[in-house]
């Protein structure tokens, strides 16, 4: 069985969004009933992607907070979702 791996680039500050991203990265902004990153993950999983890696930078601590199923890799300084 084929397994798909996706990479999400979520490292930008979102400086053009001004005050909306002063305390959190743009991928945590709401988009309907979920955040942008939650929507991306859900759509990827719905498409059969079994492993997702996020390339993070700005406020990566905010991405991991409150998400126990996500692991922060210190060596790669990335955020991946564990299954």
C-alpha cells in the first residue's frame, strides 16, 4: 500500500496581516470553524496522506501548545504530527 507524506510550509510571520499575527502565526488564524493549519491537516488526511511534516519558524511554540498529538523535533526544529 502506498503511503503519502506531505510537507506544510508554516514558517512565515504573516507581516502583511498586521495585528492579526502579532501574537500567533498566520496558520493559527481562524478559517470558519477551524484554524488554517487544522483545515490543511484535515484535507490532507481526507486525501489519504498518512504523514505530515510542518516546516515552522515564527512562534513555533504557539503551534505545539495544546496539541499533545504533535511532537516538536529539536534536531530538525520542525513540527510533525504523530499518528
